[in-house]
C-alpha cells in the first residue's frame, strides 16, 4: 500500500510505493534529498522522523547507531514507510533539475599516477553531455548487473573528458580490470550524475576540504570549480595519505597555492617512509584540522575518503569544535564488499 511522506520544513509531499525506499521515491518525484552510497553504508542520507512508522531496512550499524534510532533518526536510502510519515530533511535545490542519464562511453586515456592509482579519462558520444555538479559521482555499469561508483574529478566547465581517480582494490570487480585488462578505446557504460556532495554556493562561509587518498578526486573538481567562479571564500585543503608517493598529484595543489591567494594546502602523512625525508605534518588528517582550528562554528567542511576518517571528522568537529552539523558535507568511499554486506 502506498504511503504519503511530507518533508519538513518545506512541506513538500510525495508518495512512496511498496517497492521503494523513501529516497528512491523522493528522487523519482523530483525532490533532491542528501545521499551518497544509497545502500545504508555511508550515512549521508540520514534524517529525522517526526511522525509515522517505518522499516529501517538493512544497513551498516556504523551508519545508523541504535542511539540515533532512539532519537528518531533514519537512513532514507534504506527506510520504507509503514504508515504516512513526516520527515525532516534538508532539500538540495541545486541538484533538482539535473537529469540522471545512462550513457555509453569510451576510455580515452589511462595514466598510472601511483602504484595503486590510475587516472582514467572517459569520452562520451559526440552528441551527449553529462550535466553535473562538481563533486558528484557516476556508477559504472558492469555486465553482471552490479555497479561501481567513482567520483568525477573535474569541474563542470572542463568536461570534454570525464576524469576518474581509481584506486586498485585487489579482487575488485572494476579496479582489477582497470589495472590489468583495460585498454584505451574500451567501451564502458555509466549512469549519473549521482550524489549530493557538492559546494553549497548559497553560503559565504570559508570552506575546509579534507581528502583521504583518492578522496582528492571530487575535491579537485570542487576546488577547480570554485577557482573558475572566482570565489573570494577562504579555501583550505587537507590531503591525508600514507606516504609521500601516495600524493599522486602533489604538483597540482602546489600550483594552486602559488596562484590563489585565498587557498591554503596542508598535506598530512600517516606513515611516512624514511626515504620520504618528510618534514611536514604527520598523523590522522582530521587531527591536523583539530590542531589548527579551535572553533569551526563559522565554517563549512567538505570531507571525502574512508568512512572511518569521515565519521571521526564529523564527530570531532561537531562535538568539540562547534561545527554546525548541517555544515558538514561528506562522501564516504565505501568499498563494494562493505556496501553489499549492508544491502
């Protein structure tokens, strides 16, 4: 039996069919709620239930804890209503008019930037264009019906080739192919754009970007978009990796640093090697932010990387540095095996 869901504070209403989650129905009816992985593993779609009953669905216990359920929180990518409901969620106007497409594409260039990082550049058919917001991602459709998600590493104005930074995960259905069998001119299929990780341009707050590993990819696109828009907002990038070789595009932030007076860059190594002769910051990347900022109440934070980094940053920044929880935007890179376990 279909149920009606009302979104507060907007008052928008939509109907959820029996075979849909709240998020699926909202997106189908044109209401853009925040989301990331869409399978209950990252927590980006978390919102509040004001009234009504629901089935929480299968999800990672780290994405939605029991105490959060007790506070009325739910993951709308997994939750299915059992009655009519009222939910509290922040709608995203910037994404509402972007059409999600499924398109063929061709591998144009493969560039190995580190032992386990490949930069893949993709060309769409001549009569097609992917309209997207900097920071969003696409799903590459695999022959077995599965999909693998990768962030766009370019700004919308520079879309002649779509760029992706793909880390090799041993045994990964897609990344194994990228590193062992993929060739230029191979044909792929993608669906996108997806996700709600992009700059909120209705704010003038300074922005802190935190990238873990290849979490640099969407943040690269977001920063290049901000530069193209000539923003005068303060932009601070923290890029956390294991050792020096993992800063696979180290020259690019240094170039930005030389060219952009409102941009700052802090690389952080968690496990520098003796040959690195590293004199810079070490440890966890979110701890570097904590060391530099006593008060984050006037900031926006954009974080992308492993779930443990994203979760630790959110908890610490909101809990001890006064960051408004609604000003923390994140994209957790959930490995496919973890996502499928939560599905």
